[in-house]
């Protein structure tokens, strides 16, 4: 079956059945979370060759954050997307889209969520990039871990078709966890995957996903209700908007993205902002940026490394030194010696009284 006698000399003529019997290939968007992991595993179970793709925007760097903060010491210091790929036994393609992603964040067609998260545009962007990769690498369809009703902006029944349409993926986009709640896609209609083995999960509860993980023997996965995108975080979003306002332009570099999530951010006036290390891990991280900023640290007492971003005048520098002293172990001393080093490496020392707590208003904290 699959070939017939040829019209000349009895040579076999291959029918479409032979060509359709090749193993189908799917590319899965792997975020590092449980949903995308389960979606890929469900399709693997049907004999499909799966490879993963992960887009690095700069805003999802949770393994890095866990390595810095003491409060996160119990959490795994790992890249969750790589960990997921390892558990699934699949190849993972990590693609840097930091520059391309800027337009998604700065000019979202569908607007922002509760904070600075352009979720619908973001999902469409990533599916579009995955679709381009699929075509370039001769894959057949795309998998995501989306669930109807799980996210208020991008994972609604009325917005899911928007992602499929605007990304260009159309019905080559398969969402295995909720496929039975959606119209059949090309892989289902063509019989590449069995629709009956797909799921009908909806809503924000993760109980079914967690039960499925137990069935597959998956353990130590990232928190199922979590997300690693800092743009969904209120504090981070506020700091990003503050950065744009201070610079009078809506732009950013990768270093900005990283620094916005570290330390206390204090802006006493429009001319400058301080980034104050809160603990040893953050101080070590900030050390890597000393040459890019004016930086301060107490010399007479133990205290934080502080980066100064902006164009301060002399009065501002003294205030910055007093704030630095405030966060040192000399906060109750009459005076603290603070070293102030400019971008050229020149250091001078200021002996200043620490700023009293009542002179550091909440409104200065970004």
C-alpha cells in the first residue's frame, strides 16, 4: 500500500499516502512555565517531532533575579526554558529579539494590560516570529501553552483568533491544552494530531495542569500561576515610565532593562536618580556598572554601593551622599565618609550627616 505499478516498465509510482506518512514537525513556544511544557509533551505523545523556541526580549530573566536576591535563595538558579527543554528531551532555539521587541513595547496596536505589558501584541509578535522560523526550517505547525480564559488580555476566546490572524500563522497555530474549545486547526483536520487526545482546559485554575504534570512525572517545574515578564509588575512598570520621563524619550537599552529590577530606586528631583543596593548580591551586580555611572559608597561604615543616573549639580551630590549614608550602618552617626567616584574614575570624599528618615519621603521612591 502506498505505491502502484507504473505505466512504463512496472516502476513504482509513489502516491500521496507515502508523502503524507513522514513524521510531522512542530515548533513549540517554550516560556519555561508549566503550560508550554505540557502542551509540547501532549504533542510529543502523538509521535510528532517537537523542537522548542524561546524569544529573549530582556524582560524575562527570572533565573538571574533568583541568583541575586537572598529571599530567592531557595528557588532554582536556572533558565527555566532550558530546563523545560531538557526535561522534554527536545532542542531549544533561543533567539535574541531585544531590538525588534522595542516596537512591540513602545507602540502596541492593542494597548497595555494593567501595567506596561502589551500582552496581545507580544503574543502576536512571538507567534509571528515562530511562524517565520517554522517556514524557514520546514516545520509543519506551531504549539503554544495558551488556555482560554487564563490571561485577561491575550488568552480570551475572542482574542485568540486575533493572534492567529495577525501573526500569519492562521490555522497552523495549535493550542493543545484548550484545543477542544476552539475550531479544529489544520494539524487536527489533516489527521497529523488526534483531536480527541487534546484537552479542553479553561479558566485561571491550574489544578488540571498540575494533575497532568503528576501523570507525566514532571516535578520541580516553575510556579504554574507565575509569569516571568517584568512588564506585568507594577513597580517595574513605574520605574520604566520614570526612566522615559527623566530622559524625555521612550527608549531603552538592555542595561536599562536589567537595572530597573535591582535595588531601591530613589529620585529626589528630575536631575538624578539613585540605585541603592539592598544586599550583598545586589551590590555585586551593581559593581559591574560602576564605570558607566557616578557611584557612591560609604568608607567609614559598612554600606551599599549606589549608582547615580543623571546630571547632578554639587548640591545634588551632597544629597546623594547623605542618602547613601542613610542606608549605611552609620545611619545614626553624626557624620559618614562617602566616596564619590565619577565616570572617569576620579574619587573625592564627602563627610556628611546621614539624611534622617523623615527627610526621605515615600514620593522619592520610584
